[in-house]
């Protein structure tokens, strides 16, 4: 796969931007993921902010303590998941902005084009695999 090459018969010409058609494909992928992420966030937010009508008021004190403890942990976990989902949504929205301003798909570390396969899998990526691996190796050492 030569995602960084142009489609003409000049294999030595490296492509440094995605075409309008390619950007539209990525925009559609991002919009689909954004729609699903917003729906998931709504469910998570409802789950951690919902007052449960099935309260523990009618149970024995031992079970009441256990149930309330579980509810607190569950709400904390849902809150953490919601925060991660908000970050994911922000990253997807930033990717849409990069499409609009013409910088989408360009690695912020190397300046090279991020592979189309990577962007299809992680449409909000800002690093090429090369840069991501370098970042990982730097953190390891």
C-alpha cells in the first residue's frame, strides 16, 4: 500500500496532502464515530447522574451499606468513562477542524502523511505509526 504516493505513474512523487475525496471519506468516518460517541456519552452521563428509584431504604442495614457502596463505585466508574468519552469527542471534533483547515492527516511530529489505513482505524490520529512508536520507545526508556 503506497498511501503516500500519488496515483499517477511517477512512483518517486510523494503525496503530502489527502485529496478532497479522501478527506470526505475521513469526514464521514469521523461524523459516524462522533454520533455514536455522543450517544454513548449521554448514556454514561445519565447512568452516573441518575437517581435510582430502586433505593435501598427497604432493605436490611448490612445490604444497604453494600448496595450504597456499589452505587458509589459504579457512579465513579461511569463518571471516569464519561470523562474519557468527552476527551474522545473533543479529539474527533479537532480532527474535523483539521480537515477544514487543510492539516488533517499530517503527522505533527514528522510532517509526513499519516497512512490512510491508520486514519480509517483512528480518525483522530495526529501521529504517524513511526512517530507513535518513537514516542512509545521514548516513554519506555
